[in-house]
C-alpha cells in the first residue's frame, strides 16, 4: 500500500522562528522513509506503559524490521511464552536478557536455550501522537 502525504520543501526550525513558505515540493511516500526492507517489516501497536522511560507510550505504533539483528539496548518485539512484548535487548559478557526500557535491569527476562523466548524483530521507528 502506498501512502503519500504533502512534503514541504522548508524545514521547521526548533530554535528561533524564520519566515515560512507554503511551498510544497512533492508528495512523500512514508514507506520510503520508514521501511528499509518491505518483506521483513511490520507495524504493531503498543499496549501498556512499561517502556515510557525510552519514549514509547501506550497506543504508539512501532515499525519493526524482522531482518535486523538486535544490538545491545536495541528495542525489540519479542515472543515471551506466546505473548508479544516490546522490551530492550541487553547482552552482557555472561547473559542475554530483555528489560523494560531503562538501564535498571531488576525486571529482566533471561534469554537462554531453555527459555521459550525469541526476538521477532528490531523496532526502527516509533510513531505517536503529540496531540
């Protein structure tokens, strides 16, 4: 599905105001900007508040790429005992685990050969409403 929205030539400053123009350069396809590997990408909605420390809120949409290998502290979608969760992937010298959005890791979920846990994909973008 192609999704296009108007794309303005001028950038919005986050500092001091500058004169704005209503000049639209072209339509932009959000798929091109948000999705690098179409067959491996899906979008999932967040339910819950455990990841607010990293800017992921209840109701947000996550763009997830199944082809990426998670790096240390990547945000991932994981299947934990047949339930999908959004967590941070953490790898230390001794173990791999999932944690809930902060570097305080007392609530970690250990990933090992005996656990029924696997990574579905790496979160590449978070889309949330600011209104």
